[in-house]
């Protein structure tokens, strides 16, 4: 069974500073995908960034980057130059395949509430 | 390009009634997923439909069911509503029919179901 752990219930950061949100995962399958989503208070889940288990380089998307450490099974999200609009809940999620077959579902962590202070 | 749309935005029902939630995927996406986000329970996978077929379901009772139409839109039905069914129901869609691990799911705004 796969498992995603986000150990930081809440994080605070000053505007314009960088922040790292932690995510560790557990899977026995060599092929998997890791995703980060942002959920503002409105409820919609917004896709931020993706990292594949076979990707050689860490993923980056604008101000978002993923610090992928495969041996440690961690996939931390780094947000650079935080903005007030970054205040939201952030979820780490994993999609696993078993023997080449996908189960389709994403398994989510518990989430981290990020608050950006002016 | 329009994103995933869901209707209604809010739905209020009483215990024992049935609820129907609807989802339209991003144009060109064939896979639709349903998730439940209840307070204290996080996001839980409900159902996956692809090309009109149910491909996988999560650990939910049979009163949670759904279907996918030929135009790839989907419907989630919850029968015999219970108080604990109150939650935000999120629909997502993805492009790759095989549901590969690389396939990104894009979510709609959700339907907030309240059971009284």
C-alpha cells in the first residue's frame, strides 16, 4: 500500500521569502508519479508541479520547484519569492502503477496550510 | 480552454435522500475521477471512469455509484444519504486513456454536499 506523509500541519513565511513544504512517500513500485496541488479557501485543487520516478532532474515550474530525493523517498515543494496569494492548503499526492497497470487514483497527504505574512 | 466544471456548486439534502452530482471534463480528456474531501478525513479516492467504463473504485459502500456518458461527462450518485456523507466532492479529468503514472489530473471547483 502506498502512503504519503506531510508532517507540517501549518507553515508561516514572510512575503518574498522562500519556503519548503515537506513530503515523504512510501511505495514498493519503481514507477510512480508525484504531484503537488494547491487548494485555496474556495476549494478548487490547482495543479502545481509533477515529478516522475524516473526523471533525472528535479521538476521546476516558475516559482515552484521540487526537491526530489529518491533514495530518501522525499519530494519537497519549494516556493520561491512567496506572495500573499500563495496562502492556501498544499497537498502532495502520488500515483502508483503496479506491474505497469495504473489504478488511476491519487493518494494524498494530509496537507500543509501555508500562511504568507506581508 | 475551459477547465473541469461541476454542478451544482452546493447541494443540501436530508438523510435518506439521493444526491446526483455532475462533472464535465476538459475537452479531449477521457478519464474522470471522483474524490471525497470530508472534514478530518482528507481526500479520499471514490471512482475512476475511462471510456465509459468503471476502472477502479475506492473503499466506499455500494450506495456510491456513478457513470460516464459517451461525451465523457460523468455523474456521481449517492443513495440513502447519511450525515457523514457531508463533504466536498471533487471531480478531476486527465488526458491519457491508460491512466499512466505520468498522467496529470486536473480538478474542478467541487460540489459541497450537506446532509441534514
